[in-house]
C-alpha cells in the first residue's frame, strides 16, 4: 500500500514539473527578446529608403565623428549630442537602420572611411578641393559669419551695412576683422560712416565687450554664434549671417555611388518632413546656413 502511495506521489511530482517547465517556456517566448540575427535587422519593414548593400555592419549605419565642434557634434554628460548626431539618427531611421558612432580625432576620419571601418563621416567636414579628391560629399549646410547683438537687438541691426557708425568687436587678426575692414572700404566708397572696429585678443573678449555695452555687436563664426546662445541663454541673438560660402557635408568613400544615393535620398526625406528645420531651430542655427532654402 505504501509502495502504491509513493508511486502516486512521484507521478504527481513529475506532472507538476512538466507543467512548470511548459509555462516557463511560454514566458520566454513572450518576453520580446530578439535573437542576435533579428537585432541586426531593426525595422527594415519601415524603411523609406533602401539601405546600401556595402554596410560595414549588417543592419547598422556606422559613422565616425570628432565630437569637439558644438553645436554640430560634442559630448554632454558622456553622451554624443549635437545637430549632426540627431541628423545622423534621422538618416539611419529613413533606411530602417540602427546607428553606431565611432569617436576619433579629426585626422583619423578619412583613413577610417577609406579602410571601410565606417560607412560615412558625419562630422561637419568642410568641403575642400583636396578632400574632394579623397572622398565624395553629400552637402547639407553652409557656414559663414554671424552678427551677434544683445537680446532684443536694440539698434535693429540686420546686416553689415547696418553696422555703419557702430562699434563692432572682433578677434584680432581673425577672418572677422578682415571682413569688417574690407566692408569699411565699401562704406567709404559709398560715402557712408565706417564701422568702428574694436579688435580684441580673443573671441571671449569680443563676447564680453558686447555684453558689457562697450561694443554694439560682435562677429563670430556661425557655429560659434549658434552655440553661444546655449551657453548664455537669453543674453544674445543672431542679427544676421553672411558669407555662407563654406559648405559642409557627409563624406562617403570615393566612387561609392550606392551609399551616396541612399544618404541623399534619406536626407531629402528628412528635409521634406520638417526634421531638418526643427534641428536647425533646436540648435539655434540661422536660416541663412541652410543648404535647402
């Protein structure tokens, strides 16, 4: 009798273990954890642009950046941030891809691209003839100089002509000083009052002179002027931007037409859906810098 009871208990225990094992298996399947092969193909069904076939890593848009150029790419709380970082994410999403960022010194960017360790360079790279011999570019913005005034723009300055008779702070010997002095020649020829040039040792000195009222405005590179509004919110505003002749672009391997076409198509979508404009507003980049006016 005892033997029969023991056998019955054993049978019940085996049944319980079997049921628990089955339940455990069902819970694992519903957890949503993807296998490695699945995680390398995120959201491809949502892709608006066909991703190129030559990706360094399947399912991932891998790019390099030198994260030392705010507001385009820089580090904040140990995280990549900036206009280019968010633009790169938006481009990858158009292709249904994840993003992997590699941080490196600027002089290592082109060798990394040529060595096929990355798919593109996303680092506000200036488009110069010597670089165009090494890589192909997808242009997305122009850089110039900005006229920065105190918030509210009390003198209604909008252009270099409006600076006639006013005091402008510049960094001594920098291109901004050269631009002002060249414009003074034009004002002189037109019979107008020249700009009073306050040449100071550093850009920070020019910022301080304007903040203290010793200058009516100062000239700064357009990226520097944009980032200044994040560093000193509510203190300054950009009155105007000029000379946006220097272009920056995303670089791809020379002759890689498939990669270039995919990025151009994705960028076109990002511009058309308003993301590009929203990012320019977020990072205080003036409309004059847009390549898609």
